[in-house]
């Protein structure tokens, strides 16, 4: 992070030190644009075994700017605030353990500060605190659902100079997690590497990846994961089919005290006819009874149900089978987009076939110009894992 700030300061000093008539400075000013992202959310949580209901009302604001290009380089700077308006919830750092967890702690921080350079043909270099979403975000993502997103202090190179091939390489020195800097697990520090190569075929995109995680203060989450993912779509007699398949293996790495070798696979098929889409899929993360296949840097809320009961893979793994029905319509009445989705998940352990429970999720989303209103519901019915949990959200977002 210190090196990133030093590089940023050097570029700023060079640019601002130019005369007012400098073509470079004119480009920077003329091409600059503001960043304004506001999100007001109410989250209610009822969880069996905890007497109090959580009622979290939080306002998230992100404000910043991105400059125009000069010498093929742009600067992006963005601050973030998360302000609790109603704090009857356990934010993980406020000490209110009588309430269920809502992982949106009060926070005032630098969210992103990055330099992007495109001087090399077909290549993009990004250095600094940045957002990362790789492939479907199953292994690396920004966790954008939470008010404080996950960012990475990193150096990233993306190259597309070869036809239909993309190489994506990153070194990460620090992961800034959703729990905020006041949490003992709010930062993952160490030497972490992401390598992803993707080839676009006529029927889909094939990705091969290696993610090597080395965390100084969380050695049990240090791991090396290698795998493949294929995703594509095809229209057949008016029906658009989308499909994906993934496979990976994982073992301990660096100073991890564990010794394990777990696998992962996922299959999904979706069919869209007119404005309706039906998804069905299965996702399996193995476990050996001590450690489950882990994805600590993923956008976890996107997978295995919105109640977030499986943010950490159980020691016996998980077998998630799900079906989702969605309806999306553009230009419906006063709305630019109107969408409804409903999902059902059946959860079991991968090892020993223990029935964990099931979950029903539903969402209504309305979009008009720069505003999006979301109503969202999750209901986890426990069998032999965790406890019954219901969550309900109302959210209004404005992005410029």
C-alpha cells in the first residue's frame, strides 16, 4: 500500500507541476469524471437461538473521481463511508452480540486508489487499491452486496494481444475485507498470486486458473487452488441456452498447519424464452472432516443462498442443488427494468450425506434511470446445520 501511494503521489506531482497550458493537464481535466454511488439499505434478520431481531439501516456513500488519460495513464480515487442510521445489529465489531450478525460495520475509508496504464499494446496495468472480479467471482470478487466492498492492494496485468486469448496476472499484498479495518479479520496480508488464462471458443469461454493464497495472520486460509471453467451460450429454436461447468482442486499452502486435498465442481444450465429464465445447477465443495474446500476471497453472497449460512465451507463439505426462475422485462410502465427472481436450494454435506437444510430466496428489482429499488428475502430452514434464519432487505441505490 505504501508503494502504491508513493507512485500515485509521483504521478500527481508530475501532472500538477505542468503548466496550465500543458496538453497533458488539459486532457486530464477534460476527461475527468466524478464517481457518486449512494446506497440506503434496511436489513432485518430473525435467527433462531438469538432472542433479539437485527434491524440495520445503513447509508453507504462512495465519492471520488477518475481522470482523463495522460501518457496513457489514468488515476482513480474513491473514498467510502458506511453510516449506521439504526444500529440494532451485530456488525462484528460493535459488541452488540445480542443481535444477529449484519456484516456492515460503520466505516470511513479509502475504497480505491489506483493508476491504470495502457502504454503496452493490448495490455492493461493497474497498480493500487482496486476492485477485482475474476470469472464468475467464485474465487476472487468484490463482495459487492455488502456495504463495504472487498478491495485488493495489488499489481495486475491483463493482456489481450493474442486473438481470443486473455492472460490475467496479479500480485496482492493486502486484501481489504468487508469487515472493515477495525476487525481482527478485516485485513488479509501476505504474498498472494492470481493467474488466469482464458480462451474464447465459438461455443464458450474456457478459463484455466491458479490462485495461491498466503495469509500471514490467517494461515488456515492459506491455500493453492488450480482449476478449469467453461461457460457459454447458444440459441436454439428461439430458446437461449446458457451453460457452465467448473472443476478445481485445493490443498494447503505456506504456513498452513493443515494437510488436506479437497475438490470442487459445479454445473449449471439456464434456458431463456422471451422474458423468462429457468436455471438449474449443482455446486459441490468437498470436505475431509477437518477442512472444507475454501473460497475466502469470493463474492460469497452470490453462492449457496442469500441467508449467508455457508460463508465458511463446513468441514464435511457441501452439496448445493438449486433451481431458480426469473422474469425480466425492459421498459415496463415507468421502469427501465423490472425483474423478479425466486430460488430454492437443497443443502447436504458432500461427506457423509448429512442433510443440512434448505432455503428459499426471492427478489423484486425496479430500475429507473440511475435509481434501483430492490426488495429481497431469504428463508433458511435448518435441518442438521446452523439455525433457522430469515432475512429481509429494502434497498435504494443511486449510481452516477
